[in-house]
């Protein structure tokens, strides 16, 4: 007896199901990437850009900038502390 060359209906259903799952995953990934790209800028982004420019003068700002790069956000309390640190550095200059 020779093996059958035609795939069975079960094999076809499995392949079709797998193709459907892959297609949905691709669409979800593309939508997720587009949503992240089009997301509004973080409210503390401008503050953190200013802090990064002064980070070499302050260990605190260096630490907070590292956390911001790692996490993508800082708390409101941290933002207030960054504002105060920037004001102190500006007053000292």
C-alpha cells in the first residue's frame, strides 16, 4: 500500500485554523504598534527633556532620567521634585 498524497480534512482544518490565528496575531500587532506610535506625548516629556540636558550636573536628575527612559513615565511627585531640582540648578547658574 502506498501512503495517501491527499491531506485529510482534519489536516486541512488544522492548517486553516493555524493560518487564521497567525493572521489575527499579525493584525493585532500592527494595530498595537500604530496605537503606540500615534499616542499623545507624555505630560512630563518636555520636563524630562530639560532634565536630561542638565543631568550631568545633578546625580538626582541623572537617576530620574534613567528611570524615565526605562519606564516611560514618572510620578507627579517625582515631576515636582525634578522641577525643584531644575529651578535650583538654574538659580545656581
